[in-house]
C-alpha cells in the first residue's frame, strides 16, 4: 500500500528540515497545520482523505497566489517573492494545471451538452465543467472561460 498524501507531506517536511531548506520546511509546516485544523474542525476529530488533504493544499496555494498579487500591487516585492517561493513549493504537490486552451475545450463541450445559450445558464455549465476539471484549474479561471463562452 502506498503512503498517504499527508504522510508524504510529513516525510518531505522531515527531509526539508534535514536539508535546512527554510522555505520548504516553513511552507510544509504551514500546510500540515492547515490539514490538522481541518481535521479538528467540526464536532469530532477525523482523518482527512487524500482528496481532502489535496483540497487543503489547493486552498493554501490559492492564498499564496492572491497574497503575492496583492503584495506586487502594493509595491512590496520582497514579500511577494516570499509568497511566490512558498507557492512554487506547493505547486510540486498540485496536479498538473490545465492550459487555457484545454479549459476552453472542456467548457465548449459542456456548453454544447447542456444547450446553454446565455449567462443565465452559467450555473448549469459550471455544474458540468467543475467535476471534469477538478483541481486541475482554479475556479476563477474556469468561471472566466465559461463567461467568455456564454457571452
């Protein structure tokens, strides 16, 4: 049996600490803390599945991407670089991201399948597209592609 995704993160953290890789070790600590917080959220403690751990990693990566954009907008390049370094570390754990062309192809297929004709059908199209794409693209990118296709 292969090791769980959480166990892989913990093993990689140990390796990063041994290698004295400060960025990687602090990033993995942050992700494992977020996983632990998700495990104790709710009424009782439970172990997350690999898919749920992946969702936490995706969420943390999105936070880093948004923070880096905000710091760049505010002219704080040193803080933006720190966020981008953490994001680069997290991207090693994320599934391969789809290109805009691949997203557009999935959206076009979904629009044809649902018979969507305008923005009022966006929810219907998103309901078909999101399960097909999963974690391979951020929701904002997918929504933009759907809006473009329905406009």
